[in-house]
């Protein structure tokens, strides 16, 4: 037998040509028959002890050939199964919705506190309204009552004589002090000052008159201060601070018997500082820093004359008027 491809002589027992490798006709027909013959995969019997590894390999090769053979009919396929919602999937959806709701509520709360607005429902629409923030009020501070600093309105200077003071012949200046020698004995209880200061008091003003006086003769009567006077022609029309021999210090008007206020006091022969504080119609008498009494009267608030009256020997070393 000769090869159909190369013409080489081939023995009958050979299945292919040793010269070119071509299959013999009988072997080629067998291969075609096996290729087109329908074969079924052999089921492996688990109880077959004689099935070797090579046989298992042959079965696997045969099964692979069958699956690649387009002429082998495919087994009928089952209809597609409809996929339903498993309980785990539903739980996941519900959990996601709850998380989204919580996040939305948290964001809305944050915006509410940040913008300071709240929503009000008027029946149809929801409109935001601005929250009125209470304004911090300033603390109420206690009112501080300030006392005005007293200003000196007038102060006598007797270093160069009477310094404008006008009085009777019994007044003079010695050693920078104003002195009365007690020789004017023609005075009456209703008469005015025997010497006037060169200063006019303000009408209804607030002021203080202060003078420092020593009486030479004990238990003698004199008037250390006269103020708010308007005339000396017809008696004294004003107020008097009178030191009477009866041992009392008084405030009287033009009439000696018209006592507006008094307190027991004996001047003796010592130095004393007499002070009268006038605030409108109120008159406060202070001696040596001690308040003795207060009197009230408004009949002579317009008079501006001020002075001293004495028919006894006295020495005056200061006289000052300050504002209140």
C-alpha cells in the first residue's frame, strides 16, 4: 500500500505514513466515523474498582468532545426563575430609609439653631419667622450723689485795715484782727449791725457764714452774725444770731422777741467758731463743729446785707462766706 500524499510504500498494519505522517485510508475513515457518531458520556460507577485513572481521563476527554460537538442536542433548559425580595434585602432598605431620615432631622435641627429662625404654620403655608433675640440690658448702676466742692465767696483780710468794712467808731483793726472796744452803749435790741461786710448775699441762695470770735467780758450779750438784711433805717429787717446774757444762743428776726430757734450755750471768754448754714428758708446753727439747732423762716430771703453787732468788747480774727 502506498501513501496518497508522498507515494511511499506503507505496510498494512501501519496507520500512518512514516515519511510524511499522513493517515492511511482505513484509519482516516475510522476517524471520520468516530467524529460524526453520536456518543453519550459514560457515567462513572463509583463501585467500579477496575476503572483506572486513564479510563477516567478518557471519559473526561469524551465529555469535552461531546460538549463541543454542535450536532449533539442540548438538554432542555428550565424556565428562568423569578427573583423575589429576600428578608435581608427588605431590612437593608428600611435601615437605609431610617438613616436618611435621622440625617435629615439632624441637619434641620442644626439649621434651626444656627439661623435662629422657627417655623410657624398659618393654615396654608409654612413661613419662617426670625427669632427675636433678647437684647442684653445694661446693669442699673446706683446713682452716685456727688457733693459739690464748697467755693469761697468772700473772705475778710484785715492785714491792711478794715478791708472795706463800714461801721461805727468803736470798730478798728489791730494785729490783723477786727476789734470792738465796747464803747457804743446807745444800741437797742432791735437795731441792726454796727459794722457791715463789703459783700452782698445772694437772694434765697445756699451759703455758709463762719466767723471766729472771743468775748473779753464774760456773760456779755452780742450778735456774732446778722444776715439777709435789707435795711437798717427802720430797725433791722433780717435775721440775727444772738448770744444773750441769759445763757442761750438764738436766731431771731427783726423783733428780738421773735425767736425762730435757740439752744443753751455759754460763750464765756473762750474762742468759738460760729457757723450758720443757710439753704433757702432753712438755717442751721453750728458752734465749734457741733450742730445746736435748726430754724425755718422765709420772710427775709431777698436781703443781701451781712455784718456783726456788738456793744461789748469782742475780738474777731476770721470771717468767711462759702457756697453750699
